[in-house]
C-alpha cells in the first residue's frame, strides 16, 4: 500500500457525515455491475428502437472489455481491500476498482454519444451530469473506504482505454 493511498483513505474516513454517507452509497450503486448491466441493456434497447443499432457493439466493447479486464486484474493482483476504514465490506479484491472502470466505460460512452450526435437542448446539462457522475462514483468508493486511490485511478484508466478502443473501432468503421 502506498503512502498516498493511506492519506486519502484516512481523509475520507475522518470526514464522514450521515447524510453524505447516504448520498455516497446511492452514488456508488450507479457504478455497480447490476446497475451497469441494466443500463447497458436499456441503452442497447433504446439504440435499437431508435434505429441506432450500430451503437450497440461499441457500447458492448467498452463495457464488456472493461469488465473482463477488471476480472482478470483483480485475480492477478488479489489486493486486499481496506478493512479498518471501510464503511462496509466488499468480498472481491481491491485492485482495480470495477465501479470506477464501469463509470468510464458506460457513462463515458453515453457522454460521447450525446456530445457527438445529440442536438437536444439538454445536451450540455446531460454531458455535465455524466461527467460529474463519473467523478462522483470514484469519490464514493474512496469516501466509503472500500478502495484505495490507486485502485480508483487504475479503474478510470482501464475504462478510458476500453472507451477509446470502442470509439476508435466505431469511427474507423463509420458506425457511430
């Protein structure tokens, strides 16, 4: 464990408030595999219904590639999670953060689609909302003490790499 990991962990553990803990628990669920899976299904369904089926494969590449990478890396590194500072206990290894990875992979993909194609008057607020959500999901993992900062940053990097791969493939094939 790195010195910076412990400093960030201690900071968030020392500054927990009851009302903020509720918000952070709610926020963290938006990066869970259950919620992400449901949103991927609904997004794919929406793309299909609105005649944008060509966006489904890049979405799946981003999210599934990220999920597979997290699974493999968690099993390779098998890093223990924080215990003393944890708001609740998680059974899986700590590195990398699957929530942070999924936040970039899914919400980053949706942000990109909205940024590139949407002509709606709510385009900018949606983009700002998704960007803030991505950041807050990572912060929630730190606040709840279930990850180290290095886990979250690695998760963001992994999700971003898969997001870039999916965008590259889609743009190269001119399907987005």
